[in-house]
């Protein structure tokens, strides 16, 4: 699923793989350009950290992550104007500036995005992905 929006709220439940001995990740990309490049990507890593790709100072420890095999974690992202807020399992992880690019773009879900977190044949599944555009 994808949608061309600037401001939105999205929520998705991600299920950890049964084998968590190797790293995995899940995340959300948004405000992508027409050429397929993603303007912003925020990801959660199985090691318990979050990171906003391309912004070296935008990273931290995830509070409330369930790293157990087969466990579910809910990711939420609210983007409005120049501000975004990211939640994991209902806990605010960070608020960050997205004023560098406020144009509408596609919203994507990612797994295996972070180098070293993709394993051939392994699936990190998701369910109940909702995307609610916020009118300008």
C-alpha cells in the first residue's frame, strides 16, 4: 500500500521473525519523491534502537520494544507540517523536524532496510496497517 500525502497518521503492527538470532528491522518511509527515492525513513532495529536514516544525530534506544521471537510491536507515525512524532507500542520515542521536505509523497513500510538486517528467505510480517491522511 502507498499513498501520496504530506501529512498523515499511520499505525502498523509488525511481527518479529521466529528466529531472532540475527538482526532484523522494520520501519516507515515517507514523503518520497517521484523518482522513487525516499525523503525520510525511520526504522526500529531488533537490538532495541531506532534511527532516522540520513540524520546522524537522530537515533536512540527504543522504550517498550518486545524483542521476543514471534512477538508483535506496533509502530505509529504522525507527520504534520514540519514535525513528526514516532511511537513504538504506544510510547513516544522521538519528535523530529521534517521541514526540510514538506511536499506530498508516498508512504512505505520497510523490513530489511538497515544493512546487515536482511536474511534471504526470512519474513518480518505486518498486519493492520492503517494510513489516515491529514487534510491541509
